[in-house]
């Protein structure tokens, strides 16, 4: 973890560790723990750092020591094509989303607000721009019919993509007219890994 680099980027962007934590709906101590090596820099946290610090994701991953430079460059494009990403809003937008999420059990460790970026589940009524509440504590407790956030790894190219799918054991399926999303993905714990269960969704007015 290159803490000096992160501190320099905070200064350059005019933001604090608390600003980064708020982007994830977490306490400032989480950022301090990441800097101190007491907490892992997850992909969700890396995206929050990247957005708040206005830095490319691969740079954040590289300076966090999560990936080697070559690996980070390969992974970055895949993450940019994610079906959904952790929600990082500003001001009243963040406050409103947090209030809605609280009604569904949000505001707890491991329960995070995400925003949909692609129409992979549009036929199930989840559209681009919608918000979903993801419980990462239930990643291993999902059952048939659950909507989940998962990581799809391609070890040949070194890329990974965050996907939003319906779990129909042992596979993940899309609900979209897009032919590129029709392939069922087997959840094997290596190439396809469920990260969390969607426990609620809503659409901004």
C-alpha cells in the first residue's frame, strides 16, 4: 500500500479520507484501516477511491498493491463494463439514497447501495440507472430466484467483469434481449463468484 501516493492524490483532489468513506457509506476508520493494511482494498473500495480521487481504477489498484501493474491494466477495462457499480453520489443525492436504503435494511456493514449500469435484467424490471441494495453477507446464502452481484473472471485474458444476474443453481442467467448476455454462467467459485445478494431495488424519481 503506497499510502504517500494516496495522501498526495487526496491533497491534489482537495478531499479527505472521510469523503472517500462517505462515498461508500462507511466510517472514516475504514479508510484508515485500508491505509494501515488492517482492511483489504476490495474492488468496491477501489472504485470509490478512483472516483473520489479522480484517478483510473488500474492506478488505484496498482498503488494499493492489490495487483501487479500489468494485471491492473488488464482488469480495468472489464470493471468499466460492469452491469452495476457501487453508488457514489454527492450531497442530497447521497442522503436521499441512504434514507431509502435504510428502509430496506441499509446502513449496516456489508450492505451497500449499487447503481445499475446495463440492462442485463431489464426483463425483470431492473433498468439502467436503478438502485439496488446488495448484502455481501449473504453471498453464500443465495437460493434459486435470487438476484445477485457476481464477478466473472477470464483467467486467459486476466480480465474480470462485475455482473448482475438471477441465480438459478448452478448457473447465473440474464433477463435481457441482448444476445451477448444470453450465456448461462456456472457458479464455480473460481471463474464465477457470487459477491452479494440484492435485497431491494428502487428507481429515482
